C-alpha cells in the first residue's frame, strides 16, 4: 500500500470556508528520554509552490530536511518555532507540554493565523478555529512543513548537547531510548537535559510516542 503524500486539500477546505491564514502545527521530541520538545507552526499561504517535496519529516533524509528547512523559512507566509525545555516537560507532563507548546507557537505567529491544523487527535486550548488531524504530517503540507522545522531544530539542538555532554551520545540517538543510551544512563546517571519523569526503560505508552 503506497504511503500517503501530503497535499493542500485541508488548507483549501479552510480557505473555501473564508479562512485566510491557515497554520499547520507539529512537534518533534515527544518520545525521547532527554532533550527538549520542539513545536513549529507554519502558514504556507495560498501561493506556496506545491512542487516542493514536503513530507512527514520522518520519511525524509537529513539532507532533504535541511534543504526544505531553508525553503520553508524563505518562502512560507509565516512560521514560529517554540522550544519546551526538559524541566517544563517534567513539570507539565508530555501531553500538556505538547499542547501548551502548540498553543504558544500559534499565539506567537505574525501575522496571526485564523485557522489551525493540529497534528494528532487532540486540540490545545485555542483562541482561533481549528481541527485535529490524525497523521496530519502525511495529509497536510502545512503540517508537514511544521514537522520539518521542528525536527531540524531539535536535531541541531541535540547535536549541540552531544558536544556538551559527550558521555551520553546525544548526537547519535537524539535522546531516544536506544540500548546504547540506556547503557550510558546506567554508567553515568542522568545528564542535566534528561527528563526526570521518563524512565530509561520506557513504558509501553511512552514507546507509542516515538
């Protein structure tokens, strides 16, 4: 069965209802044991070139994501990236951290959006109209663009942390619960960027966030 490719169908539906600035929202970093959660909101606009090969960031190579990261920032109508620290993830829990980060990214978009396409099955508390879109990064080009921005920024942050805390190998596994990562935790304990509320041997519900 072929993979779904994102389109502007959901955006077009919103435009036909009278909305003008439709934002796609997605995150990177719900499942890792360490590092921040990064959320992005993107308004591509009705002049966006759909020939740009946007897709779910997990389906793209690092080189393709980096190239599209530049294109999105140059050509999108607006975008905003929000970083939620590991301490905030611990304080709020990962679900609330995700929802708050999504709401914050929309609140900080300039010009302000009037409709939101949110990846997932839950809407954050919003002051604008919107809808939750399950597997949205495979359905909406705006959400796919947001997934790319979030993924690239988070990966770059984890590479910085990898140089700062080399014992844990963050640049290799990006904080996800690989065997090598768990072995590093067993040997060195938790780094300053580890999420204290996450177990090094993750629960099944935690693994479902990967």
